[in-house]
C-alpha cells in the first residue's frame, strides 16, 4: 500500500476535525452573545411600545379636551 493516501487522509481528517471544533465553539459563543443581544433588543422594543402607548393616550386626551372646548357633542349614542 502506498503511503500517500494514508498521509493525505490523516491530514484531511485532522484539518476537518480542528475546523469542526472551532466551528462548533464559534457557534456556541455566538449563541451566548445573542442571548444578551436579545435582552437588549427586547428591552428597547418594550420601551418603544410604552412610549408609543403613552403618546397615544396623551393625544387622545388632548383631542377629547379640544373637542369639549369647542363644544362638540361627545355623548355615546
């Protein structure tokens, strides 16, 4: 049997094994990092929703007050 295939197959398995190790490690580390990113994005999203709802309520109150001031009939039918 020739030595060339043995050396090349061994080298190929070694390189692929090291590559798979680092790929799995990188994905694992990215998963940990994304956990923190998800928290930051979720917190920012909640803040945007809260500010939007407060703005919506303030606009509704101002509209109601303006309608009352102008003498519009706001009774429910």
